[in-house]
C-alpha cells in the first residue's frame, strides 16, 4: 500500500497549530469564540431558549394571543347550536 502525501497546513490563521484555531473578533462580537466550543455552544443555546420564552411570554400576556381572541369573538357572535 502506498502511503499518501503528508498534508501540510499552509494557512496557520485558519487551521492554527491545533485541530482548529478560532480567531475571535474583538469585543462582544467574539464572545463565544473565545470560549471552549462546547461551553460557548451551551451558553448560546441557553440564551436562545431564554429569549424564546421571554418573547412568547410577552406575546401571550401583552398581546393576548390575537388568534384566540378572534376565535372567541366569532363564537360569541355565532354560538354553537
């Protein structure tokens, strides 16, 4: 079996000295890139879930679920027989 050519890493900025070099952006834009991959993903996912709950709570409490209000108004005008 012929041994393949050795892969040479010419782009150190992209691939880095290890398996993958994450070059973070400065400031808040590179916040997750400066953390270990699993921890950054877990924090990002938790923030996404928290934002989803907050938006759905706002929708349900302050907007009053417009679709449900429209259905209830319809059945007030047209009661079932």
